[in-house]
């Protein structure tokens, strides 16, 4: 039987699926770009956490505090006198170590031709979320104590101490501010991992 319109009877029409087109155009490049950003963010976690630890442990300051007319005694302010500041130093130290180890692993994965696996990304995602929770709680605790040091609390009659220990309080404020940066980096790492994993699932 003759075909209508001159179309061969056994002609086939090839249709390229969007998934295969996406894989061919953005598959390897997308994974490589993700790994580059991943390495940069993990270096940020390591560097900011390390600087925060250094600033906090060097915050000791000794002042002559008057206790009687014509009499003063030396009193030192140090981070290890507050459990909140100790917790913040521990959280920053863990983040520093984790950023270094995970950053090295990300660089090794970046050098591999096949790139990262979904299983490894899920492990990174879980660890990033756990560390983000730890950093968030430590930053909040340290910030609350630092606020009392700067402003005091008239309701509980807690006096401010930063009017005397100015250098110590500057170190504390700098550490609390720096601790926000690894938290933001971890949040971006979680968002990036979820985005890449969702694209892999939809293929």
C-alpha cells in the first residue's frame, strides 16, 4: 500500500529525551562544578574555625581590680572560666578538623575521573547537618554569654564586665562573629548536596 504524503512506510522518528540531553550537556561538568564549590566551602569551614579557635584561646586578660580603698588585686579573665566558651572552642575545633579531613577527601574525589558517588555525598550530607547543629548551638551559647558580658542584666543583677576587660571582650566578640561563617558554609554545603542528589534522582 502506498504511503500518504511520500513518507516511507517504515520510517522512524528519533526523539531525544530531556534526561539524556541533560546528562550529555551538564552531567560531568555539573559534578565537577559541584566538587569545586564543595572544596572551597570546606576550606572556608577549616580556615574560619581555625582562626576562631586562635582568637578565643588568646583572649586572656589580667586587670587590677580594686577591692578596697587603696587596695587592688590582679584578676584574670579567660575563656576556660565559662562553659559556654569552652563549648564554643570545642565546636570550632571539631569543625576545623572536619573541614580539613573532608576538604582533603573532596580534593581526592575531584581528581578522580568518575567524580563523587551518591553514597559518599549522603555521608557528607549527614555529617554536615550534625556539625551545623553543633556549631549553631555553640554559637548561640557563646553569643548569649558574650551579650551579658557587654550589656549585663539588671533584672538578675549581673554586671557587665567588658567595661574592665575590653581586650578580652573584643576577642570573644570576634570569635562569636567568626563562628557564624563556618555555620553558613555548612548550610551552603547541605543545600548544594541536596540539589545535586535531587538532580541525580530525577535522571
